[in-house]
C-alpha cells in the first residue's frame, strides 16, 4: 500500500469526528445494594464551564472523589487471586480510582450484554459501548466535560496550553503500568512519524501549527499550541480524542521500525507489504475497536474482533480503574457479545424476542416503535427515551466532485436543487414513514439553540409543485423528452442514481421511494440503489456516487454544532464535498481547492477555533451559516424530536430521558456503560 495517499487510518485521524446461544454467568452481589446519595451523584460530575461555553482559562478541574469503602471485585478475580494467577485488587487499581455515579442503584456482578452489529462495517458500535476512555469525556447531561483518564487538567491564561495530570496507579489490561510515557510515545513516534502520519490531524493544530506535547513528569503532560484553542478540550471528548489513550508504548514498539530492527520478519510472517501496514493492523485506534491482543484502558477487552466470524466478544478487564460509590470495581457485566448480522430485520426480531439487552442503533425507528411497544410484555423489555442531537434526520445531497461534467454542472445548479426541494411533500413523508412524528425543516442547528438559523431551516421547504417547476425551468432545464423527463445541458434526459444504506437510516429506502415519485412528477428521473454500508463507504470515498442521503449530526447543543459542522461547510468526513474537506483538513496539500465562499467559511472556522469567547464563537459560526445559505449543501427533509432505546427489564442503570443519541456524544458511552448490570429474569 502506498503511503503517499490518504489511507483509511489517516483519514480517520484527520477527521474530528472519525449473539445468541449465551449462557449467562451467575450474578453475585458485590455489596449490599444501596442507592447513592444525591451528594455522591452530584460531586462525581462537576462542570468546568457553562453548557455551551469554552472552558475558562487557568482553571484546574478535577472530579472530586467520594471516599470509597473497602473495595470489592468480581468473583472470577477472587478465584484467580486464590490460585495465584492474579494480583490482589489493591495492586491492580489506583489508590484513588475514578468513582462512577450510579444511575439507579448499586449493581451485581455477572451476565452478558447481548446485542448485534449490522454487518462488519458497523465497527463503531463497540467504541460506543466499550472504548470511550479519553483524557476528558462528556458527562451524561452533555454540559461541559469531566476528568477521566486525566485526573485533572489546567488551562493557562492565554488558552493555548493544556496540562493534564494522569491518574497514578492505572494499568493497561495486560497489567503493565500506564504513565506519561504512553501519550508521549503516541506524540513522538506515531503522530510525528511521517510514514505513519504524513497528514497531520487538523484538530491537533492551532495557528497553523501542530501541537507540541511535553512530558512534565511520570504522570503529567502538557499540550502547547501556537495560538489559543477554545475548543481543544471539547475535541478530546469526541472520537478523535481516543488517539491520546490508545497507544500502549510497551506493546506498539514491537511493530515500529524505530524500536524493532527485526520488524520486517513480522511483516513477512503476517503477510503485509511494509511495517506501516503491519503497525496499522495492530493499532486500530478510535472507532475501529477490533484488535484482539492490544492492551487497552477499557472496561472490557476485545477477544474476538468484528472480522473474526459472526460474533464480537469482549471480556471484563481485571485492571479497570473505576469503581462504584461503594468501592466495587467495575464493570459489573462479565462480557459484551454482539452477533454480526446482515439484515436489520434480524436485529429487530432479536429485540422483539428479548435477545437484545440494550440497543437503539439501527432498530429504534419510528416505524418499529408501535411494534416494540405492543410486544413489551412478551419480550420482557421497555423503551427508554433519548434526546435527539441531529440537525436533520434525512438530507439529500449531491456529489460536488463527480467526474461526469454534465452531472457536475447540474448538481452545482442552485435553482435545480431548489426545484427538487419544493417538489418534496415533507408532511406526507413524516406521516407515512415517520408515524407522524417530526417537523418539516431544512438543514440547520436545532430550534432553541443559539445557532438556530431561520433561513437555512425553512428555505425551499414549502411543498409546491408549480414553484418546483418554475425553479427547474429557471435552472435551464425547461425542455423535456417524449416521456416528460427534463433535458440536461447536453440534451440528454436528466437521470441519476441515489445510493443509500439501511445501516445509516432504516427509514431512508421508504423516504426515497416517495421522493423518487415526487421528482418524477416534475420531470427528473431517479434510480435508487440500496447497498451494504461498507460498499457505500467505499463508493463515497472513491467519489463514484451521484446522490445520497445523510444525517446532519450537528444539531444540538451548540457545542455539537461547533464540533460537527459538516453539512454547514466542508469540514470533514465523506459527505457531499469530500475533496474540499480534504483540502481543508490537509492544509491544502491534498484534495481540491474550493471556491471563494467555501474558503471564507473555512477561514471563519479557523478563527472560531482560536477564540475562547463563546459569544464570539457564536458570532463567527453565524457567518458560516449565512454562507451555507448561498452554497445550499443539502436538501433537508425533517427534524426528529425524540428517539428511544430497547432495554431489557432486567438490564439496569440505563438512563431514561436524560441521554442524547449522537455520534459526537457516542451514545450510550457518556452514561458509563461499566455501571450497567443484569439481575434476575426479565
């Protein structure tokens, strides 16, 4: 594999983002069950800043810890200690472990979290359930951030230096100590290695320069930027922040040419072309949490990856560094076991049959909600409400970079897209596909946020066939063939393909069937192509698609909009203007230079990143949204207001109504899945 082009791994780095047949283990109560006091719950998650404001400089923040009682542990570890196969608990966890606030009550040990993946491409699910262990993380209410792997952090007055004090006594899942040497290894030998990371992640830059990381002592590191960086702590809270905590030096050095002079022998043994590809296969940082054998800081250890058969399995980590308020080592659950299926309906049936413990991904559609509701007693589950953070649930967008010059001209025509938008009967879609739940709106931050943009939200959303035809005529495509299809600039009928996958939007095939009819009525011919998510991603990355349907992740709260603005300007990801986003993320060394209005958006966003004032950040982003009106990146269809999760009645400590569903806030991770537990029969 050539390292001169952006590989999938490098692309993820650049992004700010990017079971059946079980025998449940016996449940053993670690201590007498008790409900944590309100004081314990409150002091476990102090907020360093207002909900949407940038953390104030020079404020040291740590999570106050209740004084734990005598530590307890899972029965399996007690047995291993007795046989001499494991150290005592006090030697495995920090003297001051992170104390996790409990949602409902103290749990019991044992059991397996059952669920599923929709194809091997659905590899981000274990990141959400297992892998969210960053320096700092989102709290349940998504207000500010809280300390995690870093026991405390401090920001200087200028807002460009961030000091993290790591939690002493933590260990990797293989028992090796965790220290400042591990993030320093990532910085010196991974991030700054041109073979491994030729394109530096944009989110690790400010003032046009890459971050400098310094080792202060064995348990402290400092991140220094050339300019103030108002969003840095928030950046660490999302998926890219995993880079800082997923590089165990003692393990990764064996695959690095700098440290292993015999690495070529490993390359040959494992069938790779070079040491960089071997290293990548052992690294698998971030979303792709499927590298058995690699030590982790997570509550469970991957023992069977998504590419190793029809099941993903992760087992409890004996060195996990979190406890409940009564001093019981977490996690409560023995393992996570997710069956890998290729049909979403299989996941739905498993949930209806009570074979899914806790899941919303893929199955929690509005169309499925009545069926789930009617079958609750039989399936032994309930529906837990979740907040929606998206800016739009279904956005139709065109490939700005298609190699077909005729389609490229058509797709860039604003009047063409305005006509297509007016042709869509949004209310009919809401009633027929979304059970009448939703609001017909375009692509904008959500109403109620500081960033809500009335014009973006409402432009061209009126259902008016006459107006649609006027815009399409105005676009230059008034002539039609004998079948009523409009003719493009080359004199041929306008026809294109819309590619979609149920793995991203279970309702989308039904949505697009209706849209196909609406567009045919105004003279536009569309073919629908449903495919597996992995194929869809490959085609998007290769720019082989015409049109597709997406979710606008950045809707609410305001910090979510700041961090995931991909449908307000080409910021990151594999969406409609991928080459412009790549140009921006790579500092102009890759991709395609965008037109002036887009470059202006990028310049405004760079100013926002270097701003520590929330009010100024809002002012700058509103200017970005004003330009988004001009660019018209996508045709939004509707805004959803609430979603849900299917939760077994014997699966406890899952929030109901207080948790968001979002990628930026990787649901359900901010609830601390380590405190989920099973007990008794559903």
